[in-house]
C-alpha cells in the first residue's frame, strides 16, 4: 500500500469538537464514498501514529476532505489535530474500507460514526439518487450533531435525530436499540448501514439480526 505526503489547505470548524480538513489530492488518487485511509501527522513524534479516517469529499473533487472529531481528554492524534493549520502536512495511505453503498436502505450512525455516510449521501445527492434512504443519527446532545443542516437538506423528513443526554424539543429521546428499531422499521430485508463506537455497532447488529435482518444485508466496518 502506497503512502502520500499531502499539504493541509484549509481547516474549518464543523461543531464545537469537529473540524473539516481540506488537503491536497495526490495525482491519480482514487477512492469510493465510504472508504477510509490511514493518516498520520508529519510532525516530530507523530509520523508513526497512523489512524483511520474516512474521506468526506466526493471522489471527483480536486481536493480531499476529512471531517474529524477531536478527543481532547488525552493527547492522542485527534487532540493533535486541533493544532493543525494550513501549510502543515499529513501522510495518507491508499484507500480501503468495507462500507460502500449497496442500495436504498437504513443508515444507523452513532456520533463520529456518521463520517463514512457523509460522502455516500453527498454522492447520492449529487446524482439525485437519495431515494427512500433513511438516516437515524444518535448523539449525546444537539450541539454534537455533525452537519445537521446539510443532512436536513439532503434527506428532509428521512433524517431522524436521537439525543441521549439532554431533553431537546423536536428530537427523539434516548438511544437506538431493539425497541426503537422495531417501532420505526417495518422491512428488515433491506440493506442496513451501521457505524459508530464498537459497543454501538455491536448492539445494533445484534438487534437487527434478532429482528430478522440477514447477515448479507448488514454493511459495517469489519
């Protein structure tokens, strides 16, 4: 797998702890919506610290974009990313990943697990092929919702937000669990796209299987 050194072109705030990084796109570089890369920061002591991040730009774009949540409770890569400025450099690998679009279905995301779905929905929207896809997005607070306005524009009433740690008018209260899925989904033969923290993904996959979803219809990062 090849590695590429790329320059950071722009950094933009998305939420209070999420930033979008626009970087150079290497000549001939290709990826599919939903795929990721291994990224490291080309600064002393950090080059070997590679982490997986999903492309959130469209494949045909002239630049690459990552939308990344920073965890500042420890000095890891995402905390270091809060110090990144245009002109700094990253190293990325060739694209990889198991999450790809398999047809209209239900997308289930927890927190930063939304990132593989950003490029998928942007691509569908650009092709006028959003169709009957639905997105259920679980977060702790309203301020944690990544790209809320953009998903509202893309999906309209097919975008559902769940908030678990505060009372918020106009939002579903609680988490995505078996009971919630049973209440809001009728067809368990359609594709299900699942991404989030390990515990989130594991519990939802188990619930979907108990509700009749077939293993081949479950799309997640294995």
